[in-house]
C-alpha cells in the first residue's frame, strides 16, 4: 500500500506546485471562504495551507490518507467536477508518502478537533486538538525519500513561479474566496474574496493593471463569456497572463488562448500577449473530461463556435474603444 502510494505520487506530485494545487483544491472543495498558503524555500522545506472550511471529522482523518478514500460524491451529472477534482482520493496519500505531513482539523459542532502526523505515509501521532473550524495541513521535507524526484526539481525560482502561477489561477477562478500567499515571509498575493473579479485581478496583477482593463460580455445559444481583457498597450512577454475558466474551474486550452490573441488582431506587437481572464459558462456535457488526469487541459465540443465567439467579442470590444 505504501509503495503504491509512492508510485501514485510520481504521477500526482510532480513538484511543490502540484502539492499546493491539491491542498488548495481540497480547501476550496471544503467550502472555505479564506485560504492562507505559506511556503518556505519554494515549497521544498514547507508548504502550509490553512482554510476555514468544513473540516474533517475525527473518524475520517486517518482515512483521508488511505487510497481512494474520497468523501466526494461523484454523480453522473458531476462529470466535470470529477475531472477537475483530480485524483479521486489519491492526492493526500500520495503527498503523505513522499513527505512529513501534519494535519490539524476540526468540524464545527464537534467536541474537539484532531491532530494527525505522518512520516512517509506512516501515522506517527493522532491526538485530540483544539476546536478551530477548518483545516491546516503542513507538508515538510517534500521528496525526502525520493531523491530521484528531487533531482528533477528545477531552480527554486522556477518552482516558486510555478506555485505563484497555480495560486493565481485558483484565486482568479474563485473571486469569492480570500487567498493569501506568503513565501519566506514575503507576501506574494492577497485577494479580497468579495466576489468581484476585477478586484481579484487587482490583487494579483496590481491595481494599476486593473485600471487598464476592458469588461467583456458575450452570449450565444451554448456559451456565456464574461471577464476582462487588457488594453492593447498593456501586454506581457508570456501567455501566462491569459486565464480561461470554464464553469468555475481553471482550464488550459490552446485554442481558447489563441482565440483571445486573434481577437486583438494586429493590435498586439509580435511576442507580446494581453492579460485576460475569461469566465465561460456552458453545459458540462460540452466539456470532454477524458484527457490526461493530472493536466488541466480539456477538449471542448463546439470549440470552433466558442473560439469564434471569443475572437469576435474581443475584436468588437476593442473597436468600441476606437482601438
Ligand atoms: P479527493 O479530493 O479526490 O477526494 P484527496 O486525497 O485530495 O482526495 O482528499 C481526501 C479526502 O480528505 C477528501 O475527500 C476530503 O474528504 C478530505 N479533505 C482533504 N482536505 C480537506 C480539507 N482541507 N478540508 C476538508 N476535508 C478535506
Ligand atoms: Mg483532492
């Protein structure tokens, strides 16, 4: 069982950023309104995620670290949710198998909370803890027992930028949750969590950038698209500032990114990319869930219709500004 977890860890936990992603997604799933992420040495020393969500009941804490012990009900209508939640009860055991984990969690209405400590997936302590609503998970010494994996880790700077990227996107796709990311004592981002996408963008890309955004709104029979795009003068040297969110989940789709860029036409300089955050709503059945489970890439039915809608909307919006 522990070997199986280590093998699964190879797929689920590629790097510190994947741990952050899994822990934060769990915090989101737990209905949190505030998620604090504290990272040391780009996550290799320590990753701590604190939420104010529903918590894990005393009887379930150890179970959460066993394989396929998901508490999340997977209905057929929930196909898209299943995919984005990822690993169906594999994340926690995988993470625990390659690190030291401490969990403090409590469920409101219970007499007490619980504290669980594991080393390399093995429970070494399970005791009562104070009643503090929510869950705090600390992951330390990541990859301590998998030196081969450690060797693949790029520079701390690259790892940190991967972490920043994933937290940015999770925050952008959940404007109603207040996020805070701190690295080695330095605040990297805070979002208000008041549901306002523009303010969330300000928290992530800066207030000055947020002042140079255009609101986008489009609708056809199958899709609703809302969000913000930057003025053509506000560009970046990388596509990383383009975010697409489908039904509340951040996704990667090459064609959608291209559609956004196409919408700008010749207004973008070569090698420059806009800042854009688009929230797209569609029937979940139009989202193909059958792509690589650890990647956020999705395939879309009616993709040509959607890309055309996006390009056209952006093009018209820029023309409205006489740009
Ligand atoms: P999955 O998210 O696919 O269910 P995980 O291994 O990520 O699998 O988590 C296992 C279970 O642990 C979850 O189903 C959930 O019940 C519980 N859990 C994990 N993190 C949290 C959290 N922050 N708050 C509440 N419950 C959690
Ligand atoms: Mg999970």
